[in-house]
C-alpha cells in the first residue's frame, strides 16, 4: 500500500526528476542550491523518495537522499524524525511550508534544510497539485506517523497487538468504574450530595479496604450505570455536561416520584428543567406552546420543591454540527426511558439474569441490545427541539449503534466488577469472553481510518480490535509515543 499522500506527491516527484522549476532553487536565507544529480527514485516501501542525490548548497556539496512532502509538517506526521532510514536525507522539499521553521531534524538529531517549492514552480501547476491534495485530505483527520511503513509488520502481528490493547482498555474501564463506585459508596455514607457540596476525599478513603458489604446497596450500582450511560449518550460534544447532569439529578432524588402514574414525565421534567433546556413558556404564545411543554413546566413547579441541587444553562449544551438524531434533547429523552426501565422494570437485574442464564454468546449479545435500544415515542418522536416539529419521525432515541457503545463501554465493565466483588469469577470470565467475541454494529471515523491505514479491512467491527484501535491512537499515535508502540518499534527500527 502506498503512503496516504503519495499519489499527490508523485506530481512533485516528476517536477524534481525533470527539474521543472521556473527559477533557481535557494534556501530561505538566500543560499543558492545547485542540483548536481537528482538521485534515483526509491521504489521500496518506506524510506526517502530519492536515493543517492548530489546537491550543492552554497559552497558545500552533499551526497545523500531527498525527501519530498506536501507540507512541512508531514516530516513529523509521517514519522520521518523517528526513522533511521531518513538519517541520510540532505534536503527536504515541500509544496507548502506550514511552519515558520526552514529545517527539520533526523532521528540522529541532524538539521536538514527544508525548502518550500511554492515560488519555484508555475502557479497553475501549484494550484492543480494543491487542489488534489486538499480533495484527498478533506475527510482524513487522524494521522498515524507509521502510515507509510506499517506494512513492514504482518497483519497477524498487528491484530495481536490490537488484541492486547483492547484488553488493556477494558481493564482501564473496569478500574475507572470501580473507583467511581467506591466514591459513590463513601459519599452516600457521609450523606454528601454532589455537586453542591465541595469535598476532597480524605486519607481514610484512600486507606480503606472496601468489602462486599460496602457494595450491597443497589442504588450505588444504579447511580454508576446511570452516570456512565448519560456520559455515553453525550458523544464527544455533550458527554461532560450529560455526566454532570446525571451526578446532579441523582437516583435517590428521582425515586421520590417513582410511584407517580406519569413517572416518565417526572423524569423528563427533572432532566430538562435542571439541565436548563426548557423554553420559557411565559414568553411563548399559547398556540406555539405544546401541551407536552406545558405539562413539563407544571410538573416542575412540584418537583423543584424537593430539589436543592445545581442547575445548568442552555448555553452549556452543544447543538452545532450535530445530526438532529444526536441532539441532546433526543439523548436525554432516551436516557429518561432507560432510567424508567432501571427504576420501574429492574433493568440492572435483567442484565445480570441474562448474563447468568444465557449460554450462547451471540444470543446474549442480542438480548442485551434489546434491553438498551429505545424506540421513538411520544412528543420526541416528532421533535428534535421544543415546540418545533421535525420533518421526519425519529424511529429510535437509542439505536443499535449507541446501544452497542453502551454495552461495551459501560455495561460489561460494570457488571464484570460486580461479579468480581461478589465472588462470581466464572461469570466475570464469561463477560470477558463476550467482550472478546462481540461485534459492534456501529461506525467510527477514527476506527475506520486506522483500519484502512493498517490495512486490516473489517477488523474494527470486532469490539476487541475496535477498542484496541482507539487505545492505539489516543495513547500512542496522538501523543507521539511511537517508539513505545509495538508497531512503531518494529517499523521505525
């Protein structure tokens, strides 16, 4: 597989081979560059674009390699600064200099002149190449420095490494959930209410050895799942505010109304009013205010008498560049229905019973999906925002894709630690087997790009690899920890 931008760089290769420049090359500080021998194009995977070139910069003649990139930043983005194969480069040529620096460094730390060809080639040719580059890069956001080289590692080795990273990610999620579970237990004992009371966990918390007895209260498990689900429903743009909302509107508060006949409306009124998303019905003409909106407002007059916690503002919510299906209004409505199932239909107990009784892992996965999928209904089936009808009915508040995300990232880690705490290790192992065999029915741009870059096709559909790819990018690629990554250690050395 060719490196991602190689097809466009080939235009530049031809210019270099033919020396099709409209004036003599020179460095940014004015030194004349004479090309004595432009070298031989490198046809092998990885390494500089031209080998054994001879160029004269000022009064010094250099023998070595030439690297050609579309942008100055590609030297780093493509991992050349990590790769020993680039230690003999004597000149770095770019179409555009998107940096104030006029040099780059090799893996050995040697400084190399970096020359922008912008003013040395004809404007119409520059425009043609630039348009081709921008067209190709428009939908490619996530870059992996090993994109040019990772085929030096066979597919099985990559999958083994992603499998390892997927297990690490699952373990991290379990540890994170367990820490929050302990916090919830401790706060409940102290009768502290989040987030109004400011507190710091003291030394006694960190030294405490928690036992089974500390975790027998069903409510702390419900609160943990509730917070984690709401965070997952917020996606990247609203996950923080969704998480804060779930911590503010606690399970213990919502239970005050669970005997009400219209409990789902009490849930929605609490979440929308405390979340700061309700319109001001006093400033809306009657004909523009739905019965539903009025009912939530009227219920809030009763609910707020019992609520003394934090409230939020509409400005804290993000709608911009979101598909209407992912608007926080729809996700809150879906979350309210999962809360209803949790408090009225024993959702958590149903999940535990399914895991205990269903032996076939494929059937178990489908049974869990049915628990967390929420079909569109009522007011929000026909609205994305308050009092403005949607053009198309909303079939699902929480569809298959988001249900899978909740199961893999929330349910399996939490129930795994539940079984561990209560000594059911065989069931905890069963959850791990389910995680290893689970196939997520969802699309993720990051995972798709990594799958393509690593030439692993549909591997990302399997959860262990899907999660491994996210772990790889977030903890290695994006942090430039390439030489700590098994793929990077192999291909860059």
